[in-house]
C-alpha cells in the first residue's frame, strides 16, 4: 500500500513544472484476439485465421494531466523499447518547462534492466516509480489499451501485422485524450493510512 500511497501523493501534489506518466507495453498479435462483439441477430462475425502468428509490440506512456498517450513501436519487448519510450517522453517534455518527470511502471524486468538504469543515471530529470506487484488495476494506461483491443485487435480481419499495427497507431492518434480517475484501490483505508504516514514523515523532514 505504500507504493500506491506514494503514487497518489505525487499525483495530488504534482507541481506545474513536473510531469507524470503511466507506462505499459501492449502485445499486438496477428492471430486475432477473440472476444464478444455486437452483431445482428441470426448472423455471426467471421474471424480470420491468418496462419502462423506474428507479433509486434507497442510501448505507451499516458500523461496523467493531459490524457495524451505517447507511444513507440518495436519488434521486441525489451529494455531498448522502454528506453525509446523514455526518449519519446523526453522529447515531449522540454527541460525549459519540466524539471522533473515521473514514470509509473510495473516491475517487469525490462523496466529495471541495467541499460535502463544507465539511461536514467544520465537523465536526472527522470524517476521511475514502481507499482505494486500484480496490480494492473492501479495503472490507468491499461484501460486505454483495453480500448485498443476493443477497437483494433479483437476479432480483427487483418492478414498482415504491419496493417494491424497501423490500425493501432491510427487509433491512438485519432482518439483520446484518455483522462482516467485513479482506481478505487488508491482510496482504500490502508492507502489512506500509508498516506498519513507519508505526510507525517515529510513534515518531520521539513522541521
């Protein structure tokens, strides 16, 4: 609960010269993601089966203030994809306007890789803030990516991975912003208690 309390505290006290993003990676499969879909009574949607599966990966960062979603695409979900996302955030947040950038991410190994740590050491404006383990509901960008599945990848009829990726990228550029309130997880009694402890510690350090 301490991690949730810190993220909530950052959001509630975020100054104008700081930015906060929530980050996550989206797996894009050529084989369609199956799921419910509206259709006329008595009809059934045909789902394509292109054959051998292919994959592409999209790393996204959701700006908590503006709801805009930055993204980069890669053939592999690795540390270099995450670093490219950090570079995209850096380009979107000039140092003349933002002196601090928080990136909220889960504990997936690519977010803690040595190459990422080395990049962060060279870019002191950035700080990666980690979510609790196995807590997807605490990451607002997962809701935006759920919308991607609804609009682009569920029961799709594309036969080329490049076309499917283009659909996803077009969706992200055309739609949004995605302004989400924090999950109710952030307002449970245990998190409130952790917030109180955090504030008390801050006051003691300032005294």
